[in-house]
C-alpha cells in the first residue's frame, strides 16, 4: 500500500449482518477526500493495544461519498479466548468511538478477459467477493464458492444469474484447514479459460494456487490469488510467512 494519510474516523453504525459477520460503518469529515470507486480495495485499521500499535487489513465493502460513510464487514473469529485485536475491537466498539485508518490500497477486481469465472474465498473474502459479484458483467458465468462458519452466514447479493453460488460450511476455520480446496476441486470446468479470483487462509491459498497454476496451467494474467490470514499466527506472523512464500516462489 502506498503511503497515504491517516484518517481519524468515528463509528456511526454497528449492524450484525449474520451470526459471524458484523458491519461497522465509519464516518467523519476526514472521508471528504477519500477516493471513490475503491469498493473491494482495502484499508488498514490502526489499533492501539497493550502490545503497542497494530495494523490490520480490511476490505472496503462500500463507500458513500454523499454521507461520508465507509462500511467494513468484520468476521467475528476467536471463540474460546483466541480473538485477535481487530475482531475484539469490532465486537466491543460502540457508536461514537474513534479509530484511525490508512488507505485505500489497490482494488483487486476480477479480470474479465476470459470465458468464465472461478471465484472462491472464506468469510474474510466475502466483502471483496460481494463487491466483485455485483460489478461483474450480467452475462457472466461460472462459480463462486464461499466458505462460511454456519448456514446462517449466507448473504444475498446482486450477482449474475449464470454464476452458481456454492456455500460450504466450516464451523471451525481456526482449527481445521480450509475446506475450500476439496469443495472447489470437484467442480467440472466450463468450456474455455477461466478468470480466477481467490482469497482465503494461507494453507488453503497455497493448495489452490498449485491447483490452478501448476495442475491447470492458469497463467498469471488470469488469476488473482491471495491469503488474508493464517491459522495459528497473528497478522504479523502471517505477513512474515507471506514474504517467505513469495521469496520461495520467485526461486521456484
Ligand atoms: C487485503 C485484505 C483484506 C481483508 N479484508 C477483511 C475483511 O473485510 N473482513 C475480515 O473479517 N477480514 C479481512 N481480512 C483478514 C483480516 O485482516 C485477518 O483475519 C486479521 O488477522 C484479523 O486480525 P485480528 O487482530 O482479529 O487477529 P490476529 O491478531 O491477526 O490473529 C489472532 C488469532 O486469530 C486467528 N485469526 C485471524 N483471522 C481469523 C479468521 N478470519 N478466522 C479464524 N481465525 C482467525 C489467527 O490465526 C490468530 O491465531 C483481510 C485481509 C487482507 C490481507
């Protein structure tokens, strides 16, 4: 993310979207020069904790320039005392509380160059997937496989009719590996080449990267693939693992 100004914002709304997803709407005059058309891009929340200042990445689900409001959807992870500072902040915050953020970082929209679409992610990617599905050509066809924690976490969005939405349930994403790879690999491929957009937990990301790039020769122009978090690691550890993975892939 390029160095950008820090904005001090206020929590103006808190809405429980589904059992494990909380929407926090941030507002304030410092959003006046916030760039438009960045939905699906990300911001970094700056959190002050007893461990010092921490940064956490979250997707811009929607920005409304008329009312200077920014929606961010938080997965409420961390049962049994394992909550991370960002998830905990979201669950405890109240209207009128302040938070600082930087961004936005670049939007990673799904490419529209190929014949059909393969979209997948877990709940952390659901905000970005929603933005992508809503922005796609109406005659698009393909799949969106979305891992959620429970059935009631399904969301409705305005997606093209030809995109088959498949929800898969993983009640304990923090304990088990993502079930996305197994759910995705059994799907028959449509005719032609797919555009792939995928974001999920680190180990699932690596399996799916191999599946698309090595086993199915999807070229780098047709794929966006990213890990958004890592089982058993804070975001600081996740970033180190990502950097190492990148270095190893360059050597590969
Ligand atoms: C570009 C980008 C966009 C993102 N957008 C969103 C978004 O819109 N909404 C969203 O909820 N997340 C999003 N994430 C993921 C989010 O940044 C991470 O989940 C982050 O680790 C949460 O920080 P934390 O302080 O709650 O937990 P951390 O301190 O990072 O981790 C504490 C513990 O919680 C575990 N953990 C972290 N995240 C999860 C999870 N989702 N499920 C289960 N266990 C977890 C870790 O493995 C660790 O053991 C995004 C990440 C990226 C890179």
